[in-house]
C-alpha cells in the first residue's frame, strides 16, 4: 500500500462515516459495488431538481416575504 493510497482510503472511510453513518469496520467490509450502490441511491438522479415554476415561486416569495 502506498502512502498516497492509504491517505486517500482513510479520508474516504471518514467521509463515508459522516455521510452514511458507517463505522470504519463497515466501510472496510463493504465491496466497491456495495459502496457504489449506496452512493448512487443517495445521490439525486440527473434531472431531479425543481422546475422553473417552483423556482420562480421561491424567488417571488423571497422578494416579497
């Protein structure tokens, strides 16, 4: 294991702990496929945002309280 890999793995383990509540042990037990599946499910799909009408309504509300 190189120093660069080790540092990156430790950082990712900590981030997963924050994002998913996983312990370091759970992170290291997970396969790359499991990790990818969980992160994909947690991320919004492309196009899953607000529509223009909702954005306009929010901006109108912000301007006029």
